[in-house]
C-alpha cells in the first residue's frame, strides 16, 4: 500500500457530515505520522478495509433496500464486513473484496465504485494478547445478489440481509446510520 497515494485519496474524499470530516482529518494525521499505518502490528492502531454490501438492483428497480451484515463473534454486534490488510492485498479495495468473500461466501460481490464510500475511526477493546487500539476503517460500496447463498465464517455468529429500515434496530452507531443514509441517496 502506498501512503502518499492514500493521503491523496483522503484529501480528495468528500465527507458526508461533520463527524466524518473529523474522522477523515484524524485518519490523515495518523497516516502522516505512522509509516507502518497499514501494518496490523502497529499497536496504537492501523488502517483496515471494510465493505458495505448492498443488494444488486433487479431490472426495473431504482432503490437499494438491503445491506448484508455480520454478527461479529468477538465484538458481539451486527456490523459491516471487513478487517485487517494482508500481505497479498494490492489495494484497500482489494482487501475489502477479499474480506467480503471470506466473511460471506459470496462470489457475486462486486464494487460499485473504486472510490472510498465511508470513513470511520473506532476503538477496538483490549483482549488477551492485544492492547486496545484504533481501527482507521476505509469502507467501500459493493453489491451482490441477495439470492446467492451466504455462509457464516469462523469470525461470525450469523450473516443476514437486513432491510435498510431495520439496521438502526440492530446497531445504533452513527457510522451505521450514516452508511444507511448514504445508501438511501444512491440511484
């Protein structure tokens, strides 16, 4: 991963609201200050790649109405899929696609754009053998066929297509509400 290129993508990204603007600036400072920002071994935090997977539009439909969520085993909550970068990942988008396939079993998943969809910075709690640290999460918009069977990976307790209108009942985080709002504006 190239820090200079990533910093340019961050600078060009247009945040949705003031909270996301703050996260973009925080992420920019973090990447500028830490040469190993993409490396999971950086104990204070690291860049992660996630995917917001929405339903592919059937012919004649104009509005996406579902997102694929995973019940994360360790964090014990419904989230979008994603995770750490691995040595073979050539880009953040490639890492997000890999995570989507690994965590859902979907093969039809595809990016709707190569551009960043959302940014979030969140604290990962301490656990045995790992200090509390931050994930500087870069999210991409993907779609997939909701008729394709999904699998529950070892990292999850469940995987489900959830109507956008029902996501707030499962996870009230501002970042989830923001991604739902962004999805509602898609055409």
